[in-house]
């Protein structure tokens, strides 16, 4: 059976068929629509164009190398496949060293050196390009990593323009944003694939990076350095909008909480149970352990991208955070059904 | 006819003779690995020094009043063991014992003085990164010295029992090279911890 | 007592047809039967097989850890494991595979084969050889004791601080890892020393450095690298242990420490380590593939040089594990460039193998199948590494499943495939029986297909943004199908490995008798019986080329003589030769079996246990035990020619 199979296979793999097969294999990497369903995919992102090009470039070179080597191996192997079966071991001939194609090794060496040097130079050029943003950043943010959420502070030389939010970043389209990174506990990594590569948040030092969205959209991010129990659920979002929309959002974020909820049952529950860890500007709640909730309802997700910010999920989170994110720093609170509904009503007013 | 018969038949040494001894080669490799260890310790020191932008490094300049004489003590002890090894090679038991004993005594002096110096430091291993590195680096060195003293003690006992002589003294050479090694390491440690702070322009 | 003369002219003898010689040598070299012999043996062949078996057991443990994780990850939002359980499993999987399987398996093959390849009767330091095995075993037991109390290390195998600090990880988990790692490091470093001295000083006369078997180049290179790099990680873990328990401030940023110091020390070892765990495997392929192809290796000198160059460059690329940590651009550029250039010497071996197959006449044995499959996965692993070497690309790829794919292609591809090919090649020599070829080929296909089905999709899930070390993921990420395929592939791979295990167990009993040279191979180990006698060679062979057993048929005029040479039968003796030209230099007296290696490793195990428990008096007691045993071990002996004069 084997000889027939082998013969059939080598007959079937004509040069044109082989090329077609390779092409089909390669094509799947370039099919954009199929990849649209992966929010953390960066090959079709909105970040620096030359990094994407370099990535596609090295990917293509890699695939070509694999195909060539596999081809060489198969040809080298199959060319001996059909020779007649050999007699007993001792009578076997050896292929003498005189037929020593060391030249082949040199040839391969020179070829790979050329490709590698080329890629090295390309890498250096790209690296130089992205070392600094293309123009002066107009927005500056400071990101502090916590286990397992992101504290975001919008910076300004004017102290009245500084505000803090969490887990969701808004930026204006087309303008670079400077990002300062630090950590409150362990090493995390700031990564929004569609916009930029990763940079670590390391306690005791400030790292700097920049991001630039060249089109509007919502871009998911994820912590990319193992940081403990809930590393898997430390997501973030960057929402790039027009300049006007960004300004509107920013002005809203600057406002403290209005006075209208003072004395409400929900606010009382909040002060009792939540204010130790969370801040709502304009009230007595000033806890710094967990995210700032002043404008909680302007965010699309809660628990660092783990759940959508909708009433059912919000209730579920408050009732039992350990079920959603076991090990997270938010404890199971002693809270009954009525208190839960009240505090949720209060939170839903935090626009 | 095999290859070894094509040349004039030679007398080959048998057993542990000089630099033919397997133990000698093993000790050389051991020195390389322990040398690498000190390399990484000093790397940690230099790295921490360069990265400590906020604080002064070191918090205060180290005093040389004990460390410098102690360095001399260690260098002399290397001379002593050299002398002892030479005695072993010549079959001179007196020289052998004298040299080894002198090296041990000088080594003990080194350790004692260093303990005294440690005791009088204004900082501890807990005070700061500098304190941790200072005591750990000098501590690793001191541990190597103490192991060296145990080795020398064993050599002294074996010398006294007459084990070594002009043919078989590989053990003494192996111990001696280890001792010279920790001497050289001390020079590197001394330079790093005691000299470089003065070179950085602080007064 | 025997009189040990200071020198003598060694007798030259023909080995064939001298049964009394064999009996005489056996009386010196054979371990006593029974428990004492088993515990005290210093025979490198027994120790080599023990290393291999123990390493495969660790492979199994690491594999089971992986399979459990793959069940958890097969579907989104699974609850098979809690986050803590997952974290302990992925950490132990990494630690076990990279430290307790990947090098020890290669050490085992080398411990078994090096003396046979080099033409001597044992390793340079036989008692040290036994010691390094016991320490390897006990350190592994020490590590796995952590599972017994549910406190296995859980901060990843790189164990970054501050996650591994006492504040973040207060239990004993990290301490198990730290102390087990230092403990194992003793074994690995001393094992490296043993190989260096053996390969440089214990070769057969005439085996000059350019006649060295290519596998010895691999082992020698990584042994030097081990000796130079292991202190970095041992130091890192020692400093961490100090920070955790003695209030020091090496890594703690609040008090002037540097978290990145950990990463530098770790990767200063870690990067050389990844070459240490693959270069001997590559050199095993270079050693055995030519036998399958019935011709000498193409470009031996280039391959030898490339091995050394890869290792040297391997010391200059450690920062590429830290590209995202905020380093200055100049540093990034330099390390990226070297990381790209290092692919060049790796490529040399690849072209050499292809040329050897192309111009050879391969025999399609299971070994060849594994080596052919190895070449394909070698290239895939290599190019994924090439991609991550480019900094801007790495900023996307690092810490994603793309890197997980890369590391498994290089570890399973470069290490495991080569090891399996080597197993099928040298099993007949070790056991005297052939492995079954049909089972072998079935095993190969399960392994090759299972591996690629399991790990190739990880490139894609990585490119789609799946980060590493996450215990679960949500369905809208687009990774679900890929993860399911990976999980299925990993089980197929496991089945393939089981088939080889069955093959081994079965063949030990009913395999075809192998004879001395079933593959008609070219190097000295195939001139002995299968398995070899305890003394390996009745006379020390002399060699005049790289392929002593093929000389007459290659017709190049060399004259090795495997069966005529120094007899060295005045006790347990072998020959020491000079480093470069292998001229006979000294007759080495070899030690008898001894319990000291076992006792010393037990004392060390006790020492590390007392460190875990912070029981300082007990620590002092074990230190004293260590001192006493060491002195007893090293006490000069007449039988080894260490004492002046003869007995009266």
C-alpha cells in the first residue's frame, strides 16, 4: 500500500499544485473579515502603520522560510524513497565525504545573513520612528496599575483640569497622547493591541509611552504581564472620538458629583459600605483602594472590562464580586436585597 | 599497530600528579563558576548604584582604615600558602606546615577584623538596598574565606600526616589556587565597594 | 594494598580473544549486586539511564499539569480550576519542564554516551556524577513536596518580583521554588564541571579536537555555559529568599531596591539556559542523522563552530525578554540586533542537516522520522523567535500565546523530538534490544500531528491578542475554537508519548536482540557490546578520524584501532590525554563505588529543608554533616594515587 501511496502523492504534488496550496495557506493570514471578531487583534489595528508593516513583513518572511525548508526536506527525503530495498546492514555502502556539499551550507548561510541583516536594518528604522510620537502630545495621562484595575489620571499644568477615572480612557482621534505608567503593587503591562505595543508598569519607576488612534472607535486593552489571581480579568478600553466629543466627555468628567443625591438611602448605603475603598468626588466618599466611581455610568464596562455596565451585571457584581473575580480585592459585602437595590439606584445616577 | 605504538613508548604518570590531576581541572572549573557568582554580585551592586537616582549611593563613604590593612593581610596569606605549596613540591615538611599554618592564621585574622568592621557599621543589612548589598557581598566573600580555612585546615592535618610530597601534592596546589582565587575576588570586591565611591567625585 | 607507582609505561594489547582480560577488568569495574551496589554505584551507564528515566518522569508530571490546564482552557469561562490552582499548575509546568526535564534528559544521554563516544572508561569524576544525579532527584522531590501541602509556587516560572515578594505571596510557595532551584543548581553546575573535564581530558589518543564527536561539542559548549550562567539564577533566588525572610532590600522599590534587578539576574541565566537545553539536542541530531543517512555530517567544522558561536551570542541577548520594561532605545536596538543575528549560526546546522539528507541515502527508521519532523518544527520555532527578536514586533507579540507557541516549538521541537529520535537510536546500545519500528512510527505520527495541531493554533491566538497566563477568557475574544483545537492536539500528543512508553516497556522484554552495531554506525560506542561491559573498552581505543568505524569503507586512509591500545588493567584505571591533540598524558586511578554521594545529597536535602522551616539549629547540624561527609569523601586515598610514597 505504501509504495502506491507514495507514488500517487509525488505525482499529485505537481509544481503548479504546490504553488496553489502554498498560496491558499498564506491567504488565510491576509483575510481581514475573518479576523474582525477578535477585539485584541492588532494586525488590522489603528496604530503606527510602519509597525504593522514590519509585523506583516517578518510574518511573511517566516512563512516563506518554513515553506522552503519543508519543501527542501520533503524533496531530499522523497528522492530516496523509491530506491530499492537494501540488503543486510554490513553490505551497505556509505556515501563518501568527497561528495561534501559544504558549499550548500555556505550558500544558505549567506542567504540567511542577508535576510537577517535586512530585517535588522528595517527594525532599527521602525524603532527609531516609533520612539517618539509624530507630533507633540496634546493630552497626557498617568496610568497606575493596581491589582486588578487601572487608575487613569488626566494630567494638566492647570490643577483644576486634573481628574481621575478608571479602566476606560477617552482620547481625541488623530492626536498623540502621552502616557505615564507606574504601579501601585506589582508589575503590570499596558497593552491596547490595536493602537500600540506593550509597556510595563513597574513599581518604583515611571515608564513612558504614547498612543495615537488614526480613526475613531473602541479599542480593547488587557494587562499583559502576569500579576496574580485576576490577571485574566484586568481589561481596559480606549475610546477614540472626535475632538469635540472628547472635549465634552472631558468637561463632564471634571465635574464633581452634584448635591441631588444627598441623604438618599442609596447614598447612605454607599457611605457605609463602599466609601472606604471608593471615591465619589463632591461627597465624603474618598477611598483610594478601588476605582474612582464619580462618573461610573459613563463607562461601558465594570470590573476592569470583565462585565458590561448594565443594571443586572452591576447588581451581580456588587452582590458577589468574588464569584465574578475570585481573589479580587473587593470583598463580599454584607448587603441585603433592599440595600443592593438602593445603592444601585444611587450608582446609576453617577453620570 | 595502533597509533600509540607508532611513537616512542613513554612513561606516563599514574594517579594524582600535579596539574595532571583531575581534581586540579575540577577546581579550575569551580573557580570559574564561583568567579561568575561574584561577577553577578558585583553586577547587582553596580546596577543598583546606577539606578538609585534619588538617594546617595553609598549613603556615606566607606572607611578604609580597617579594610585596607585587612586586604594586605589577605594578600600576605596568599604568599604564605604559596610558600607552603612550594614546600610540598620540594618535599620540605617544615615549609609545608609553616606556610599552611601561617595562611590559616592570617585568614582567621582577616575574618575577625571583618566581623569587627561589620559590627561597627552605622547601617545594617535591613537599612537600605546599599546595606543589603554591602553585607551580602562581603558576606559571600567571607563565607568563601571560611570554606577556604576549612580546606587549609584539612591540608594542614594531611600535611602533618605526611601524605604529600614531591610527587603527590596535587591537593596542596588545589587548595592554594582556591585560596589565591578568593584573594583576587577580594580585590575586586574591595575595589567596587571601597574605592569606586571615591572615584565618583564625592568627598 | 596495591602499590601505586608514580609512573609506568602502559602495556599495549590486542583486545580480541582474551576472556581473562574481560574477567579481570570486570572484577575492578563491576558494581556489587544488591542494595549497596545500587545505592553506591558510580558507573556512568547506570547513572545515565537513571537520569533519563527520572527526567522522563518529570516530563510526565509536567505533561499532566499541562493537560489539566488544557481542559480548563478548552472552552471560555470554564470552572475546572480556580485561579490559584491554575496559577500553581502553569508555574509548576514551566518549572518542571524547563528545569527538571529539559536539561536532565540531555544530561542523561550525555552521561551515558560521552565516555563511550570519547573512548574512556567513565566520566572524569564518577562519584561527583552519582552526586549530581541524587541532587537532581532530591531537589525535584523537594519541589514537588509543595504540592503535598497545596502550596506550589504560583508566580510563574520567571517568578517576577514584586509578585513573588513576601508581601504579595506570603506562603511557602515561592520559598519552595527558590530553595529547590538553588539545590538543583548545585547539581547542574557540578555536572557541567564533570563534562568539561571529561571531554577535555579523557579522550582516546588521537581524538584531537577536530575529531571530537559532534555530540561532544554540544555537551562541552553548554557545560561551559552552565558553569558561567547558573550562578546568576542561584544568586537571584538567594537574594529573593533573603528579601522574603530577612528584611533585606534587593528588589523592594519602597526602600531603594530594584524590581528589574531580578529580571536582569534571572534572564542573564535564563537566556543562556534556553540554549543550554537545546544545543545538546541539536548535536544529538548531528551525531545520529548522518548514521541514518549513511554518510558523514556535511560541514562538521561549521556546525561545531556554529554551536559555540550560538552559545556565546546567547550570553548577549538576555534583554530581549525585557523589551517592554521601558529600557533606553539604544539598549533595545543593540539587543534586538544581536537577537536577530543569533539566528545565523542556528541556520548553519539546519543547512548541514538538509545537505546530509540530500546527499545521503536515508534509512527510514523511526529515528529518521523523528529527525525529519524535528527539522520542520525546528524551523517553525526558529522563525517565530526571529519575529519576536524585532523590538517593535515584540511589543505586540511578547506575553501572548505567540510566545507560548514559540517556546513550545523550540522546546518540544528542538528538545523533545531530538530526544525521541535519540532514544530510538541509542536504546539498542543501552538495553541490548531494538525498539519496535511499527509502534515507533505510529508514535511519531501521533506526536507530530498532535503537537502541530496543538501548538500551531497558538501562533494565531497570540496574533489575535490572547495574553499568556490567563486562567480563562471570554467568548467574545474570538479565541474559543483555537483553544479547543489546541486542547485536542495536546491530548493526541500525550497519546503518542504513551505509545513510545509502551514500546520501551515491551521492547525491554521481547525486543529483537540488537548486537553491538545494529545501525552500522561510525563512532566508538558502537564498537562495544550492547549493553557495554562495565569497563566500556577492554583496551583504550585509538582514533584517527571522526568516524573510526567507517574508515575502511570511506577509503580516506585513516587508521583508528578500536581493538588495540593501552590495556590499563592494574586496577580501576583509564587514560587522561592532553586537551587539544589528545596525546596520552596520565593514567588516572578511578574511585570505587561509594555511598558518600548519596549521603551528601541527603545531607544537602536536609539543609534545604531546614532553610524552608527556618530551623537554624538543625541547619547547623546539617551543615556539620555536610562538612564531615565531604571530608570523608575527599580524604586522600592511596588507591587513587593521592598519597606520597607506597605502603610498607
